[in-house]
């Protein structure tokens, strides 16, 4: 597993080492490193938001096809594919960004959980044990403060992510109960794991989720704009249909 993750973790280790050479503080280097990685992933979040909005717009047509051909699975799938092709919509568009992000996140976890494995420079070996604010050693777990910050930030970010999902989406209705449970279970898992992981990794996750909160605020604004444009386009189409009659 580490061999596969090393393909991702190794170059990230070079970046972290480069930042430390400029900044001179391991904790601040992790924060800058986290901001850089999140900004690189930002276009994927935007694509995912647009894909979710597009699915929301198509949902009435999808439901109509499902109701009409519910007893004929093959015909229903053909009609859905025709709809996706006509609307130039890729149903996997919302999943691909997440699939791309997962190896990167796993590589980051591998790097910050065991940085000595991927960074062998002597000055960095000492840097891993540097203090940061109230933390005496970033290679050791922080018992409470950082895990709580990471857990609370994760809860807020996860809650906002759920809000970004359209309540009318059939997939959201089917998985709603599970997602609601994960909204509370996942932050608790993060808090528990952060208490045992190196503080450097917990710091990365806390900063990452705080940045994600700001991303979500921006994406909520974008989602409202997209919905407004969709509603205006729907009204124009209705007016055009009336005029043709």
C-alpha cells in the first residue's frame, strides 16, 4: 500500500521540504502546503457543484422517464442515455472529481502520518519534532484542542456539503438516512483518530476543513446563481412555447 501511495506522497514530500526551506517552521509549512493543495483541487469542487446542479435540472425529466418505463428496465436505460446525450450531461461528472481527490488525500495522509518515510533530509527529521503554538511536538498527538478543532470543522464542512445536494434528487433521498448518520459519525471518527495521529496530520486536516468551509460558502453562492439561471431559462422556454402556439 505504501508503495502505491508513495508515488503520490513522495513528490508532496519534496514540496513540503521546499516550503520548509523558505519558511523555516514546520507548522506554518504544513498550513501553506494545505492551502496550496486545496487550491489545486478547487477546480474539481467547482466541476462537482456544476454537475450536481445539472442533475437537479434534469431530475423532472429523469423522473418522467422512470415513471413511464418503470416496468421496462432496458428501455428506461436507453431513454435515460438518450436524455444524457441530448442534454450533454455526464452522470459520472459528479463522481470523477471525488475519485481524483481520494488518491491525493490518501497520499497526504501517508506523508504527514509518517513523513520520515518520504523525506530523508536531516534538517526535516528535526523539523518533524518542532513545537507549534501550544503543541510541543508536531510528531506527537495533541490530546484535545487540535482534534476538537478538526472534528468541529469537519462537522460544519460535511453539513454544508449535504446542503449543497439537491433535496429533490432521488439519489439523495435514497441515501439521506445514511448521510445524516455520517454527518455525526464522521466528525467523531476524525476527532478520535486525530487524538492518536501526529499533530502535523491533525493540523493538515483541521486547516483543510476550514478552507473547505469557505469553499462551500462560495459554492453555495454559485449554486444559487446556477439555479437562478436555470429558472430564467425555463421561463424563456415556456414563453417561446406559448409564442409558437
